[in-house]
C-alpha cells in the first residue's frame, strides 16, 4: 500500500492507505493537521496541500477542484485539494499549507490552546 508522509512546520507523520483513499481521509486517519472547513465537499479551500512527491499518481483534477483552488492562497503547480485528490499506487510527500494549518487550528481550539501554551503556535516563519 502507498505511504503518505505529511509535513508542516509543526509536525511530520506517515500513514499507509489503500489506493483510492482521499488524501484528507488519510490525514484524518493519522492525525495530520489538515483543515477541512466544508467537511470535504469541495466548497472551501482549507484542505489545500502541496504534493511534493507523487503528484502525477493522484486522481485527475476535476473542474470543481480547479475552480475552488482559484480561491486558495499560495497556489502552486503542486497544489491539490486534499478532499478531492485520491491516492494512486505511489508514495506521496504532502506539505500542509499555512492556510490549511490555520483552518485546522480554528477547527480544533483545544489543540491550538495546547500548542499556544507550549509556544509552538502560531508558527514563526
Ligand atoms: S474540505 Fe473544503 S474543499 Fe476540501
């Protein structure tokens, strides 16, 4: 099964998933801090990630995802919405964007408060 390595300024975590799994579902399975304000229905852009390895192996982008990514911050050629991109047969390196990390902290105030108390959030660039 392909492995996905998630990274951000806060954390690194790796998970194995079946091909066809949405990246967001993989993130939730391993506790990677990917925001998802709309619940994974392609109605926000808070699940925006940069796929640094294995991009070509992902499911093809549909028009909805392309339109929604137009509203995201720091869009790059490696950008995908993690709720829409499903895993192929290759391992992936996925970087969680600042936009997505901020959304995750808004969705998980307990985690945010703990990281603030530890001096780890907000992240200094
Ligand atoms: S969670 Fe909203 S577009 Fe992916």
